[in-house]
C-alpha cells in the first residue's frame, strides 16, 4: 500500500518551488542528478524513428565495416547520426521541451557536444556497460551544471533489458565510490520508449546487463557550455542550408575556434 509522505513541515524558512513537470525535473536533477521526461513524440513517429535508427545503423556498419567497428569496440555505437541519418535525428536533438529544460540547468549558452546511437545488445557485454561520467576522467564538481546528457529511449528501458544504472547525487562527489557503496546505492532508471532520461553529465552511470532476447536502443546527447570541444565537429559535417540561426548556434556554428587572429577579430561584434 502506498504510504504518502507528510505534507506539513515546521522550522522551514526557505523552500524551492516547482510548479510544472519541467521545474520538478530541474529540481530533481539539481539534487539527485537525474530525471525522466516524456518527449511527447507520437506512437506513429516513434515507430518510424525505430526504422530510422535501424537503417541508419545498418548503413553505418556498411560504411565503416564490421571489422573496424568491432576492433575499436565501436560496434554498439553509431557516432553523430544527425550528420548522416534521417532528419528525425536532428529533431530529437532539438526538441523544444528538452532544450527549455537544459536552458534551466546550464546557465547561459550551451551547444550540442555529441549525439550517439547506443545499442545494448542481448546477453552480451557492451562499451557503455561500465561506470563512467559523460565528462570522463574528471573529478571536480561544479556549483551549477556545465554539461547535461539526454538519452532518448527508443525502446522501453526495463530492469530486464538493462535499463541505465545510476548512483544518485554522485555528480556532487569528486571520487568514484567504493564497490560496497555501489552495491548499496545504485538504482536503475526505468523509462518508457519516447522518454528522455536526463542526467547531470557528472553523474556516474552505466548500462545494465540485457538479459532479454532483443537489443535495447537509445540515443544519447551531451549538451555542454560552448568551451568544450565537440566529440566530432558538427558544423563541418552538416549541411546548414535549411537550418535556423538558433539551431546553427546549438550545433556549434558560432563556436568553432578562429583559425587565426584576423578570424578572431572579424568574429568580434563591432562597437
Ligand atoms: O546504455 C545505457 O543505458 C547507458 C548509455 C551511456 O552510458 C552513455 O551513452 O554514456
């Protein structure tokens, strides 16, 4: 039986307010480092996206070859699908709802640093099945987020198919915790197909073991302050012809480093 928490309080002088689901997600990500939100995608669009995902992956394997991808442990990832896949990949990276949430977490400008299709294969180890931060090798904490990731769930994320494990609030600790702590505190985030799982990029997480007979598919996005270099240069690999200025900014078109001093000076606003 559900036993609801008390609603009364005493001795409280300050209180956060969360008046809508986005604010509530922001409050939870700030405190615990994770939340889920529905993307609002229709069933028809989601089914069509599943086909886009699979055909894009098949094409990618054909382009780069099974051998190269296997030997680099890249067989379960498709890098930067929005640069070579159907437009639906750009659409899930630029969802208004998602960007408004990220805008409440990262202060000031942010860019898309990377987009990766991820496949958690049935009954096999895979490259994301080890604990990591999405800003790997970093052991500092920041007072407000500098990078946020958003995993678009192509399939339901369930305990059985290896839904993402996280360590709540670990974005606030410098060190990776002990195995005893992990055993006691790791939880799995179950989510519906079409949801985004949003994480502070400094939260330790790992894909779980998929004990079903089907792959569990997702598309991970990392959004960062513009100071970080992109995983793969997006402006050089995307046709900007039909993109709005806002989307170009999000994809980093304004933030490539100037090639020389004259380039830098030309990029400055005129007084
Ligand atoms: O597959 C997952 O659940 C986790 C994905 C992940 O850790 C990542 O893409 O950084």
